[in-house]
């Protein structure tokens, strides 16, 4: 599994080569959210077609554990070859780029 820092992901987004897949629950996204494809974990199988294959996809959750599990499943079971895990999740993103957002 590949792990990217929020700095690496931000650079990838700015270049247009990367997107974030936010797998947190709706109530978590209501607390704070960033520009991302939002698909809660429990809807992932139904919405798999919304995950791009032409860009690198950084899977994000609150701190990283759920993202690791989902990224592994996407790579191993669904043969995605463009998946990385955002180290530190939205907590790390808020600390680095969005201190104005509420953390939880």
C-alpha cells in the first residue's frame, strides 16, 4: 500500500493528477469537509463507478485506519492500480491547510 502525506496530495491535486476520496460518514462530513469525492464506506460497493481510474485517488477518513482498509480492498478485490492512503486523514489536512475547519 502506498501512503502519501497531505503535502504530496495537495501537490497532486494542484497538478490535476490526484483526487481525494472521502469515505467518512455523512455526519462526519457535516462537521467538516474539503473538496473530495464523498462516498461513505457503506455505500462504496454501490457507487464504485464514481471512483476515477485515470487519476491517482487518495483515500481519506478521519485519521487513516478506515482509509487503509478501503484502499486495500480497492486494490486487492477490485484491481484499482491508482489508490493511495492519505496519512493522518482529515485531521492532518486541517492541521496543515484548513485550520479554520472544525476538527473532531
